[in-house]
């Protein structure tokens, strides 16, 4: 997938899905499906827009890096990356004028709740503009699944509550984080429970702190695992961290390897234990998380 910063040229006709798309939940996927369909009909490239930065400074479902990976998996061939500083003062008309001046936009797809521009434009304004310019437009209705209106807010609420199973149903895939394995403090190996540590942006995870039953993919293999999200109070560590213990792995250091951790089950909250031995005994129980499902 090609990534282009908004304002930089791209040589090719595009059908673009407009929105933030911070989670690629079922509703977002419906929009992407319609975008691919329209792109095929118009012989152009299926594209998707997103913010490369964090315009509202709130935690996101997925990081920019992770979102781009999901977009490609969903069939997007171009990611149009917006930066808040560049577009926040544009009116809706100015934004669309800029979009259509720089890019060969044949068709636009968005959700019915799409809003844009500092003047708070919505789909009515977008339809009027597209009619004027002869640009195709599809507005995709909000998607309801099992009685729940699928939205980023709904997904975030499940993640904040630790309900990763309900979040998975709206996302269609288990909530996950990915990145390269980095150095930790080595304490896990010292107490007999070695972990891999991942460096993630502080705003990249909107999930309840706690211990989770996970599956981890690394080096082409999949391992059942246990992941701690948050501080490590037993050792006086208050800093946010993501540490994962791979069950059944007893090989060489995985430092620098790319890992994807999928969240399946919230096991328990983070808590402080009086002794390291008590923590190790608790982790042994945590390893049985599949039996808890």
C-alpha cells in the first residue's frame, strides 16, 4: 500500500473513503468494501483517508502504524494521510477543493455520520459538492450488529471495560498491538517468567489495565501467552508497559523481532504482591486462562 501525505501529489485516479477510520470495525469495513466496489467500476485506485497524528489527543483504538496495516489487509491501495495542523482551519468547501484540485477523485465513499471542516459540514454538504463537480458518492448507513450500533466509541467502551470479546465482535478480528521487541529490565527472566516487551506510543492503546490471555505471533509462529498491560507495582514500577510471557517458548532472545499480540480474555486487574514468589504463583494460574473462557 502506498502512503501519501495530504497535499502531496499522486498520479492516478482514486476512489477515496473519507473519515478517520481509527479502528477498522465492521462499519469501517463496509465503507471500505463499497470503496473497492466503486474503484473497480470506475477503474481507479481504492484509497482511504486517516489522520497521521492525533487531532483530539485522546487514546486511539489503533496506532497510525497499525491502522495502515489494517487498511492494506482490507484492500486499500492508497492511504491519504492528513495532519491536523494542515486541515483544522479549513472549511468543508476548502478541504474538498484542495482534495479535488490535487487528486483525480472519481468517487467518494463515507459513513452517514461523516463530518468535516471547521464549519461542521456533513453529508448533505458533501452530496451538494459532489453533484456540482460530477463526482460519484456513496453514503454508507451506520451498521448495527447484534443490536449494537457499531462505532469507534462502542469499541473503545468495551476495551476500557476490559471486554475484549465484545470488542472483537465489532472489530471482526481480536484487538491487537504490534511492534518490535525491545529491551526490558530483565526481571521476568530472573524470576523464571521471561517476557517480551513492546514499545508502543502512550496514546496507542485504549484498553483497561490488567492481565490478559493472549495469542502472540512472532517469527512465523503462534504462541498462547499472558500479557500485562499497565504498571508493575510488585517491583515498584508505575510506568506503563506491555509485557508478554510466551507459553512454551524456550529459545534465543527475541529482541528486535516483530510481534503481534492478540487479546482474547481479561483475566484480572494489576495488583501488587508482597513477594516475587506470590506473583510467580499467580502467573502460573494466569497461564490457565483458556480454561476460564
